[in-house]
């Protein structure tokens, strides 16, 4: 799998910061949350937006906090401990145990797929296997797919997996993974096929073609 973009790290960090409102908007639309791009931009500037539900507001602020953490820690090893730190920022919800693998309070998945539970050691072993071959784009897509399917946490698994995949891309200057509103329905359909069959080919090349952005 060849990369779509060839940026410097500085260019890729600039891209990530520039695209943050769109990235958050895409994430929320994928979860069918009601909020506009303009409202997200206002919230990120520190303005009050009364129409936005408090749980949506929390997701927006948590994603900004998680992005800042990732961008400040691009050289950190991507292992279970780091992923837990990302999740603790993505899914800061007092009603659930966040930032810990194998939560006993794991939510019933909306897609119906229940994965086997993993210990930290088992998760690290699977992550090492994911990263044994391929370039950064291939590893990022492979990790994102694995993280979505493994569902390590009580919540925020897709958001956490996408942020960690973007850490891989930004480190290497190979763009940004984000699933636009126009591609959301097809992503969910392909994701469910991948969960059901384990066939990565139904999703990985599609993500490369439609969901990796550069400095266009």
C-alpha cells in the first residue's frame, strides 16, 4: 500500500490543526450527533452555543484535548499504555471507566459485534504484530481497523483508534485519516462486513482511496 501524501512533519501538524473543526464534525456526524461545523468552530473559539447538547459539547472539547495530547507526543511509542492515555482524553465520562482496557462496564456495541476481551499484554502483542510490515499509511489503516474491531474500552473506541492512526500518519508526514459525511454510510457498511468476515480487503483500500487527506 503506497502513501497518498508526502509532507514534512511540520506540514502535517499544520494540516491537523487546520482541519480540527472538520475532523471533529466528521467524527460527530459518523455518530449521528446533531451539530453544525459553524457551531463546532464557535465552541473551539471559546464561545457559548446554547443549542448544542451538553454531551455533544463534551465530545468536542474532549476531542480537542486528545488531539493536543497526540500532537505533543508524536514520538511516544504507540502501545497499550499510550492508547489508554488517548482514550482517557477522548472519553472522559464520569459514568463509565475510561482509559482502561477491559472495562467491566463496557457498553453493548451498537453494531452488535462483541469482540473477545484483551489484557494489556495481549493488546501489546497484537499491536506489535500489526506493525511488523508495511509503511506508515498501511500501518495506520491497519491499526484503525484493528482498534475499531478490538473495542478495547467502555466507549470512544473509534475516536481513539482514529487519533492513534493519525499519530502514525503525522509522524511520517503521510496525511490525515478522516471519514467525511459523504462517505459515512458506506464506511459503516464496509466496517460491518469486515467485522463479520475478518476480510480486511473490504475496507482497507477503500479507506486509502476515500479517507486520507493531504494539503489539497
